[in-house]
């Protein structure tokens, strides 16, 4: 294989905290509706509604807000009060304005890698939302380019490779999601480093490693430079 | 000025119908809540809520859905029923799945211009939404590149110019919004052709032409090739 030239970082839960903000809101949503419905049925139904709406809404907080509202209406047979639904909207707005907390060691690692590689960012989700987070992260200026995509699969990575004239065999992706950051990349013949995060949305989970993708695993981002040396 | 090399088209209400879909939904929303509130106060309040939410939601149908829900809750003091709010969500989903109707002459004009220019698309809005519309438009393959931006102002156009190595003085933009498609482009020293559309969201309106931007105006897209010859 060729020498690695471009290192791409996923953003949510790789560079900064994201899923815990959703998890926290899910808990608050369950508390809010505790008088109407049990926690468990709410959790299951919210996930069902989210999945059902994914093909229309895509990823992101606004779609999540709409799915919470729809779940609340559905499970209460329309009895949920307007005041409660306004609280759901307000919880979503808090998420949208939530401060961006970088994970430990992110900035130093990116700066270190930048000396030897073209360091870039590929993040999935709502354009407006991701742009806001990138701007507020304080580290946008360290990245050669930043690409926001609506889905991370082989086709969308190939488009990005084409757009930036990147060869798969000189490209390495670092991310927390096997499904979005690691497998499609390995399938395209590029390399990847997986950094598991403690909190993963069930939609991003993969049941079993029933594939032969070859990637390395890091416990935290600061290990990436050392692992790169082994490639 | 240099020869024009790149012609960029705005998409919504330049290549295909968009604002009438919003207008139609606003009317249905007013009908739905006619028992609670007068049409006029609803219309004004919805626009106020939309503007207030713009900095958190950005442009697009999901944000519009959330603003309709918030407006309905606010103006009815939380009395709006869950069933009615579900209808609001369903109206939004219909918008998201709405067929893409090309405006007359679009495909023939793009194909004609493609012979002499790099024809591209720059559209503003929700990433997932816009990608879906682009895919369903059936004309995506005619464009050299397509860029979806969250805002159309001088800074975002400059980023696009930088990304695609475009010189402002060899660039021409075609679009229906003076605010988004014409003025920032003229301010950057590029050229523009304005094609007014009969239905424009009030947020995109500009009170007066109190600027000295120089652009041409076309009645319809099929006039663009002839107007280009005059530049």
C-alpha cells in the first residue's frame, strides 16, 4: 500500500461529545412523559419513530425533535399537552445551542498530525447544525478541508475522494462508528482507526464483526500517531 | 472583465418549484387552526417564529415544521390538540416527499449552456432535503459540481470560489433571489442574472434597490443564453 497522506477525522464523538447530549435529552423526555407512559415503551417507540422517519428527515437534532413530538402524540393518543410539547421543543433548542466540548487530547493530536499529513474532517448530519458546531469547536482552522455529508457509506466516501482527488490507498479515517467511519472505508481499500466511544446510538451499532475489514483500534485519540507508525 | 467560464444556477424556484409548496402548506396550516385563531394573526406569528428560530434551525422544511408546531402551541395557549399537531407533522412530511417539478425550459437551457461553460449548481438549505431533491430532479448529472450551503452570503460564496478554484470575474450566477443569488455575487465582482419568481418568501425580499450592483434580468431561464451574449 501507498504511504498515508490524508488523515480524516469523524467529528461527533471522535473530536467532541455528541451522543451523550442525545442520551440526556432522551432521559429528560422520558421523565417529562412519565405520567402518561412507561419509560420502556417510550424508549422503544421513540427509536421506532426515529428509524421510520430517517428516510425523510435524515440525521440531526431537528429530525430528533420532530420524532420526539410524534412519539409523544402517538403514545398518548393525542392527549399530551401543548405545554409539554413546547418543553420538548425547548429541550431540542438547548441541544442545538449546547456548547461543543472537545474530547481530551484532540487539539494536540490534530496539531501533531498536521505536521506530517493533510488532516481533514468528514462529518455526517445536519449541515446547519454541523457548521455551527465546527465554528464553535475552535479547531476548524487546523483542517485542510471539512466535508459535511448526509450519509457515510461507500458511495458518499467515493464522492468525497473524487471531489478532493484523494486516492483510497493513501487515505486513513479515524472515527468512533464501525458502521459509518470504519467499514465503508475499509471496503474502499482505505485504512481506518477505530476509537470506540462509551455512548453509541443503537442505529450505529453493528451486531457482529462478520466481515474481514482490517482496521486498527485505539483507546483514545492521543494513541493515533503511535498506531500510524505501525501501518 | 474576463470571459465567463462558470455559470452557477440556484435551484429552488430557479430550476424547480419550491416556495409555492411552502405557501400551500401555510394556507393548509391556517385552515387547520381556523377554529382557534384568525388567519392574519397566524400568518404574522408564524413568520415571527420562523425568523426567531432561523439562527437555531437554519433554512429548510424540518425547521419550518417545528416553527409551525411552536406557533400553534403559542397562539392557542397550549390548547391545540395532539391530533392537529400530528396533521402539521404530516403536512411537513408531504412537503419532504413532494415531487420535484422542473420549471419550463430548464433542462434544455442547462444542456445548451453546458456546451460552452462549466455549468454548476449552488443551493441553500437543508443538506438532506436538497440532496433528495437534486437526486429526484433527474438533471443532477448535467452539473460539473453541486454545492449545498447553509447560507448564501459573500463569505459562503467566497468559500465556494476557493474550494473550486473559481475566479469571481469569470463567474456568473443565475437565481431568483436578489438577496441570496444576486447581490452578494455582484459585491464579490462576479456577474449575475436575476430571474424573478412569482412567489418569494418575505425573508428573501429586499425593500429597495438601494445599491449599485449591476446585474441583468431575465423573464425566464430560456432567455439566459441570449443575455449571456450581451455581457
